[in-house]
């Protein structure tokens, strides 16, 4: 049978293989598809081997695949266990074709099993495994893999609502979700039966129908279908008129930040729609048309709208809301909130001397006057430290400029301004200073400072009022740590970057203007802190102490205050060993600890200034540094502090290897651990027997540890159980105690043939020939966890001098032996076979029941003694297979004409008779006897006695006499002899 795998591959299956197929040449040819010309050819020769003459190591399938059923998407494992020498390679066939192992869902385990992941329908078929080595090829029995697909018909996981209400010309989305296996398609159908889309192009699982400009009530159906059927769910899209808007919207009362509204309820809505709530929409009248604020009012026809701005005109309207939607807005109402005291002080207050006795003050209105400003109060004094209540005042109407007179010459006055509306006074402005000396500049205004780095601050200001004759400015600043510093700014510049400052330090700045007539007054002082910077110094007093073999404690103090450059927010502790521990990462010791060779830990500044470093290497010198951190980063590290961890038990040895030497001994080798953590004393080899699941077989009880000296790195373990699984682990020990174990290494010991079968016994089934015996036994006591494949029965008779041994095989623990002989002693030997071959034989000697001989004695012969006149017969007993028991005697019969037969019972295989007359014809027969009776007579032997002269003549001349036939002497006989002689 030829099967095509793909366009370029095909397979030839010969089944069954016959002996006549031996040495058959098989060819594969590649032909041109157009003209049939031969493009390539390959040949191979098939060799067929008799199963009884298989070469040692010929592949054998011990366990083949079995019938399996797997659910789609699941995993399936098809078993194939093979033996052979060398170890056979595995090829899997599906439906007689090689499995495509390039498919990532397929893999072959180390034992040869085929693993199929995420199974689908294409994986269904008959599978068999093929074992191959240089000795030959063998196939397993094929087994079918069925892929079960879980199927269920469509059902709705989310139906459309039974009814949707929409206003005329409105829009609505109808959603429908259905599931099933296979996944159904979902489409929408109008109530008239019109499909709104191609059903076979509809989406799977979910479909949303969007309806716009709806103008009439209609029914719609959601239909879901798959190969397993279809389902349908209907809904109604109902067009409803909008509710009526509320009427008689009015203002009940108001204040500076709230308005209380009321309206008449909507008594009836179209189509009996119920009003769910009312929606208030409002905004400042002259604001952007889209900037409406909303307020939801449920079950009431009054509400208080809060958080409004004082002295602001608002417009309000209200809507009623039903299930269909919002109504049109009601007729709007407008109102203005009441005034409130000004929110802020007057802005940009300036003052300058007009004369030696008067000053001019100028300002701008507050940013939020919260009403109509009716007046300003100007406060001034030459003693700014006095209570504000005793300052001189001047009330000014709704103006922004005034002159204050009757002042003293060359005196510095402080001025503040306050606004008032009908609701009251607002806050007082910041103080400004002015000297009653014309021509002297006033105070710079709006002095601002902003940090632009850890060491720089940008200072800006505005020129004093009427500053046309200003020639420059002077900056004065200081910090809590330094004296005042002054810097000049020439010309009309109104900003300056102050540099070379100290990080994270508060500075106070003042500015005054200069003119040709002198210097003006300092501005109001402003403060600004420079940005933090990384610390310029390291933490102090770093101390390290060892706590254990794995831990060190680090203690420190912060950097000097002058070197912190900001708020210390944390610390970073770094450590590294003074030895090369790079190889520790390659440790295969099974140590669960993550030994830290080089590490870093960050520590918050709000915690105690100490930290414990753990997971270090034992008996190792470490150098530790500490660095401080601000928000800008870390400063320099401290000088390294050196400390050594305490010693500890050693690490795990490396490269544990276990090699079975035979079925009960194994060679164990290893390398010393990287981390000895002290002077090694020796090693301990720990062995534990495992069950077939890899679990301890004896509830955690291990073999006694085998101790090995520290200068050795190998040992041999004896007294292991054949075919058992063992877990080997190894650890080193020093003065501290036992060290870490290596990872457990599981080793399977070689198997042995089974022990001899037990309780071998025999039952007689048929006594008479042919004898039948039932041979029975029990499984061997020891199979070494390998299944018994079959039993071999060998048997032979103990008196078989030709050593012919019969051999039979069976898979059962009994066997019927047929065609046995009666009265024979047989030795039976039964042996069990597993993967390792046949074990010892259990032997049993059985003697079959005796039966009468089935054969006669043979080779019957006689001798005549003329002198003694005695006739002697002798013979051989019956053939061995015809004796049917031990021959205990014979019965002979001598026949003489005209006389009675002479019958004798004897025990020997010879008998003699006295001869009577000469010339008489005698007949002789014999039969054998055993405990069950006599067997058949032998073929009769005839003896003719002759005269003496004739016998003499015969003896010497071998000539015949034609007349004399009696054993007697007579003249006629003599004459006959003489005549013949002559």
C-alpha cells in the first residue's frame, strides 16, 4: 500500500511481510509530471529474518500504544517502550505514514512516547511506533487515538432587552451576545422578516445593531445559528414623544453665592411616560454658550443652586427627564447674585514723593472685586510697627490715584490700600514704602525670586513708578549662615541671576533703585531656598560588625551638616567580598540561598541608621561603603570598612555523578565544594530508595550514610537492589557540622532476570495415552519491577539418552502438556522472562501413570545347541516409548504342531527349551509385562529342527537337502547328503 504524505513525500507499507519477501529490491522513482521522464531513483533491499533466528540486540517493543480518547485542546501520550542493543531509535507512524515532527504540538519523550499537545481533529487516527537499530526494524501494534470535540448548541448569554424606548429621530444601540461550540454567527432581522445583513458574513458571538433617526415603532430579532441549530430573541424599538418642559421657573431667594429656584411640576407626559427627575442647567449669562453646569433634582420642584460667583448674572432653565430622554428646556430666568466683600487687595500699589510734604499713591482694583467698588481706604504711617488701627487714613472714592499731604520732609512712610463695596471691605494690600524727598526712586515692585538650580536664583522686579531717571539697582541678599551681600545691576535691567549660592539654603532678597539724586528704598524682602544638591560629603563613623556566618550589621552617622546640601532622604549601602566569588553563581549544590557576592541596599533616612546585610558568604571578608542621598541623588561613598563573616558548614559538593557498575553496585564521584567555609573533615553519601512515582519507598528512611575521607572524591556503594530507583545525595562536613546537600540525583539500577517461579505443581488430566498434564506455578518472588513477558517450559524424560528437550512458551501461569508417554519420568523446568532475559528455572520431576505396554519385544532370536538338545530364545524389551512403565517380566509361548502350546512367565529376556523330535517346526512369540498388564505379542518366530548330518552339512557346506526335514539320523538323509556333496 502506497500513501502520499504531501506533494514531495510518499510511504510504502508492506503488510504482512512474508518469507518470500526476503531480499526483495524496493525502489522509489521521481518522474517528471509533464513527460514522465525519470528524474531520480533510489533503491533499498528488504531483509526478512525468522523470529527464531533474531540477532542479539534486535529491537523489541515491550509496551506499545493503546486505545486513547482525548478531548480537543487536551494532551495525549501514546506509550512506546522498546529494548535492544544498541538502544533503538523511535519512529512514529500515523495511519501508516510518518508523523510530521516539525509540528510543535508533537514531541517524543526520552522513553520514546509520543506526546501530542493541544489536540485537534486532525490528530485522530491509528498510531504505531517503529523501533530501529542496525540489527533490524520492528513495529508495535497500532492503536487508535480518538479526539473528542465538546459541542453544544447556541444559547444567548445576553439577550436584547424586551423593549427600547427612543424619542422621534433619536438613536439606539441593540446588543446581542450568543455562545456555543462551534461559536454561532449572530445577525439582526427586521420584524417584517428582512435580514439586515448577510447571515454568513455576520460576526461570531456578538452583534450590535445601531439605529439612527428612528421615526416609528418596529420589532427586531437577534438570530444566532451554527451547525447545531439556530435560536432567536425578539425586541421592540418603541418611538415615544419627549416629555413636556416644566413651567413657571422662578427665583425664590438668593445671596452672594447661591440661588433658590422653584417650578411647577409636569402633571402628565406624552404616552404616559413618567418623569424620572428634573435637570437644572445654568451658567453665567455672558459665558461661553457651551459652558452649562447641571444639577439633577429627584422628586422635588425646588432646589438651591450653590457655589456661584458673587455679583454675577446667571441664566437658569430646567428640563424634565423620562425614559425616552430630556425634554426641551423651560423658559429661562435670569438673576444676579448679591455682592460680597472684595476677594483680594488692590493690586500694584505704587507711591512716590511729590514734594517734601506730600506723596502720590496709585493702585489697581482687586482681581475679584465681588461687586461695585464704592471706595478705597489709603493707610499710611511713619511708624509701621505701630498697630494698624492707629495708622492715618484717607478715604478715596471709586478712583485709583490720590495724593496724601501734610507729611514731614525726608521721612519714610509706609502705605497700604484697602477696597470696599456695598458688602464690606476687602483685605489690605501689602505695604509699600516711600520717602518724602522728591527725585529719590520709589520701591521696586513685584519682586520675585525663583530657584533655577542648587546654586542659582533668578530675581525679577518691576521698576518704581515714574522711574525715568533711574540709573541702576542694588540687590542685597543673605542667608542664615552668611552676612549680607550686595550686587549692582546697571541700566534699566529688572532681573538678575544670583550665583554661587549654597544648595538647599534659604536666602532673603531686597532690591532698591538708584538715581542721580540718591538711592531709593529697599523693596519688601522676599525669601527663596536654593534647590537641593547631592551631598558633598560621605556619612561619618561607619562601623561594621559580624552577626553570623551570613550577616553583617552596618552602623553610621550622617554627613556633616555643611556637606548635606539638602534634606537627607536615604542612604545606600554597598558591599562586595575581597575574594573572587564569581564562580559561586555556577554552584550546583542545590543551595536554596541566593548567596550575595556583590550587593546594594537602600535605607530610608527616617529609620534607625543601621542595617543588617544578610545572604552573605560565610567566612569571607567584605568591604562596605555607605553613601547619603538627597532628592537630587547620592553623594560620595564613605571609606570602605572591612569585616569578616563567621565560619559555617560547607557548601554542597559539585558535579555529583553516579554510574551503576552492575545490578547491585554503583560508583559515586564528585568534586569538592567551592565554599568549604572551613577545613573539610569528610563527605557523607546518602542513598534513598524511591518508588515508581519518585517518592521515598520507606517513609523517608534512608540508607546509613557512607562516610568518605576528605581527600577522596569517589566511592563504590554496594548491596543495592536491582532495577530499583535510588536518590543519591552528597554533603561535606567540617568542624561546624554537616554541610549543604547536592541536588538529588536519581539513578535506576540495571535489572536482573526474574527469580524462579514459585509453587510449581502438576495435575493429571488424562491418564491413558496420550497422557495430559496441567503444569501450574505462581509468579516469581522477585521480578525487579519489570513485568514478566512470558514463561518458558522445558521438559525431557530422565531416561532420554538422546537428550532431546522439548520447549514451550506461554504468557500464563499454567500450561497443558500433551502427548506424554505412560510410565515415564519427566523433568519439567519453568523459567520466567523479562527485558533482561530468562531467570532461574524451577524444576519438578513427575512420573506419568503406568499403562500396559503398547509395543512388543523386538529382535527375537534363537540358538540351537545340538549336543544339549536345547533351543534358546532371546529378545530385546519393547521400545522405550512403548513400555509405558517398568517391564517386570515376560510371557513366552512355544507352539509345537499337534501339541499344546508351552507358555512360561519369566523375568529375564531369554528362555530355552529341550528339543524333542528332530525335524519338527517350532513357533515362538513373547510379550512384555508391567504392573498394568501384558502388552501385545511379538511377531512369531519359526524354527525348523534338522537331522545331525544335515545340520553338519549346513554348518560346513551351507547346502540344502530337498527331502529330510526331521531332527534325526537316517540312512536316507546320509545318502542325500553324500549325493549332494558329490
